[in-house]
């Protein structure tokens, strides 16, 4: 397979950036791929790694690089978990952790702002589920990238933009499955704070069965998949309709019963009046 070239960057406490070029040959990558897949990892920008290999000095350019031979996935997974735990602790301390969950959700949340990639299966699944309900939902999509360098900024801005509108009831943040490193977008503090501080309830449907992202933890309601997220909104509206129809039925039953009772009373009264009148007329005749 093709070779991969990347740069290892170490941030030193005094703000310096030490860099080392790394060469990962195609053959080595083929050997490593099953290990990465098993742990759900991807070599993407910004991921902390511990790798193994040997240094290579290319005299012609006076260039030092590293030939990568292996990776320790547990180190990266441990780092991701550690960063998540730190952020959750910080959010709890500041009171942001509970903020969105304490909001009231509209009784009939039909006006839904959606943050996701417009070309994704997540959006297609969500939209199909909503339209098959045949209820009067209005969807407003903000089409964003959900992975890569731009994702955190794009998702954060989208949540903030939708939160400022006064024609929405709820915001939904969804994406399909992905590797642990891709999904770590949703462990970012900026997205977590955008959700926590949103004036509208935020529902998440970020497709990972096992893991919970920080975005999920601070959301008003979290769901395993985009479809499950849609189902929860549909259920809310259906519950309202059923409750309303039940109330109408009760009103109609009570009204019918009271009209029946009044009718009976009126008939009795009419009968009594007619008897009294006859008696009075007869007496007057005498």
C-alpha cells in the first residue's frame, strides 16, 4: 500500500515545538492496520501517540527522520480517556455539566435545528425517520463537517447560530459511527460548552454504541444513533397528540353525560309542571 508521512510534534512547557518527521512504509502500515482497527483508532492530526521505530539519518539533506515500526494503542486510548475525564470534571465544577438538562423542552417540539453533514447517512436516516412519521416537523439543517481539523469550529458555530434563533424548539447534533479518534471531535471543550450554554435543549445522536462522548454527557438527551434521536422526538409529539385526544374524549364524554342528565331533569320538570298546571286549572274550574 502507499506510504504515510507525518510529523511528530512535542510541545515543551516553554512553548517551543520540537518536530520529527516520521516515515511509515506501506508494508508496516498493512501490519499495523488490524491493531488500529481493533482498538478503534485512526492516525489523525492532533492525536497523542506512542510509537516505536528507528532513527534514519539522510546525509545528502542532513535530515533526520524516524522509520515507524509499531504503535502502542493503549497509550492513545488512555490519553483520550484522561482528557475526557479532566474535561467532565471541569464542566461539573463550573456548573455547565447540568445546564442544558435543566431547560424545559417545548410541549410539541416540531421545529428542529439539525447540526450534521448534509451528505451523510446520519442526515438521511434522521430525515427519513422524521418524514415517515407524517407529523408536521420542520427541519432546519446546518450542513457542517463532523470530522477533521475544521469540525470542532464548524459544529460549535452551528450550535451557537441555531441557539440564537427564535423559530426553533430544539437542536439535534448527529453523526454516524466512526473510529475513536474521529469521534473525539465530540469530546472537545468548545462543543461541550456550546451545548451546555445553548438556550435550546440539545439532543445528540452520535453513532457509537459503546462510548459516550462529552457532548452526549452535557446534552439534554443523548441517543445511540441519529434514528433513535428522531424516534424520541416523534414519541414526544405522539404522546402530546394522544394526551390531547384523550382529554378531548374525556371532555366529550363528560359533556354528553351532563347534557343527558340536564335533558332528563328538564323532562322531569316538564312533566311536573304539566301535572301541577292541570291540577291548578282543574281546581280553578271547580
